[in-house]
């Protein structure tokens, strides 16, 4: 199995932001052509083998993409928890106990801190990319 050379660039729109990723995806076009050729000229075992390779490469590509999307979601989880806590405070603070309000305020503060840290890292990475160009 060959990995794609050079690396492919993908953009994923996630939470109204675009994240650029470089992943070593398998070349499905080559695998598809192999399946097409084996169905035209190959034996039964060659047909099965080439189809299994195509399916395996497709599943691997899908898995790599899921890992990348999942990593981005995990990075933003504290922010989303903080935002949810702040929304709960805004809507229901009059019916909450002091302990609940304090707990939700702490969660909201940590979410804001996580967002600031992530945005600072993104700015630093963006500066590095511009310097490399």
C-alpha cells in the first residue's frame, strides 16, 4: 500500500472556522483503477483482493479524517462547556442556589481561559506559517 505523495491538503469547516490539515491519505483512484482492471481481466481471487484493498483504503482514509475532526472537537470541548455554563447562568440564575452559580461561574471562566489560550496558539502558529512562506 502506498501513501499519497505529496501530502494532500484538505479544509474542513468546523464551527464556522476553517482548519487546514495535511494527512497522508491513500490514493483511492489507483485502487479503483486496480479494481476496474481486475474485474476486466483478472481471476476471482484477484477481483476479491483488489476490492478488499479498495475497501480497506477507504476505511483507513475515513478513520484518519475522523481522528482529525475528533481532535479539533476535543480541543474546543472546554470552550463549549464554558459557553453552555454561561448560557445556563443567563437563563436560570434566579432559580439556582449559590453553590450552583459559583460552580457554573468557574466552568464559564475556565472555558473563556481555554478559548484565549487556543486563540493565542492559533495566532502564534499563523505567524510561524507566514514567516516560513
